[in-house]
């Protein structure tokens, strides 16, 4: 299979999703700081995954820079954030982070992340407190999940494991198409 997963991750949740996708498809997986001289034009399908911090997708700069060389590839992008899965918010994230070419050629997926209170520095704790404050106005369920995550009562990402299936299915579809050409 000529596909690859490239990801970045701070707290490990994007990495978890990226590994699930790569393992299920049996394809290579690279963290952003590992890609070095890797030539992405040798793949037919590239899956990029990045976390959202303060509305910014960490892997977006790389994708925006590479897209002119990859426009004839199948590009899938998944973002991982705490925000509940919501079309309006996600559209806003895509438009703010990705240039026009990426928006035209990419398949976008929104996945749910989590926080890791024990690994968090002071500024991130303050930010999460603020997100919770906003979240309270958006959805009680979201806030409840955040609080459970903070106390490590649940593994939020494992709860949302099924969200990777559409990504896996899409890659399989593209690879099948490529094999028929
Ligand atoms: C300081 C901070 C800012 C964040 N900002 C956002 C945000 O703007 N939107 C969002 O959906 N999630 C936000 N999150 C949640 C992260 O995206 C979530 O923790 C995600 O799982 C991080 O990915 P990682 O575990 O791969 O590092 C934020 C988290 C922190 C700690």
C-alpha cells in the first residue's frame, strides 16, 4: 500500500489516533520531527494528523508548504482537539489554518482529543480552564468529559476510537482505485 501517516502530537492523543490508522492499514508512520528527507511525492495517499492549540493546527504549516508538490496525491487531514465535533467550529479551524489549495484537495476529519493534567505546564492549565469556561456555555456534556479527563477517570480518546474508521476506509478506497488504474 502506497500510503503514509505523518503526525505531530504534544500530549500523545494525536499519536494514538495516528498509530491506530497506521496499524490498521499496515502503513508507515512518521512524527513530524522524524520525516527529515522523506520524499512524500513517492506516496499516493498521505494522511496528516495534528493537534489544535488555541485554534491553530500544529501540522498546518507543513501541509500548506508541501501542497503544491502533492496536489495530485490523495491528502487526508485529521485534527485533534477538545472541542465537541461540530461542523461550524471545524469549518472555522480548516479555513483559518489551511490555504486554499489544501482546502480544495484535502479530505478533512475532526477527532476528539483530551488533556493530560499531570503533564501540563502552568500556561496550558490556565488555557484549559478558559476552554472549560467557554465550553460550559456550549455543552454540559463536553465539560463533564473534560472534568472526567482531568481526574483521569476516563480515556476520552479510546472512547472515540471509532472515529478513525472513516479515515481508514477512505485510504482503502483510494488505494483500491490506484490499484485499478
Ligand atoms: C493550551 C491548550 C489549548 C488548546 N486549544 C484548543 C483549541 O483551540 N481547540 C480545541 O479543539 N482543542 C484545544 N485544546 C485541546 C487539545 O487539542 C487536546 O488536548 C489534544 O488532545 C492535543 O493533542 P495531543 O494530545 O496530540 O497533543 C487545547 C489544549 C491546550 C492544553
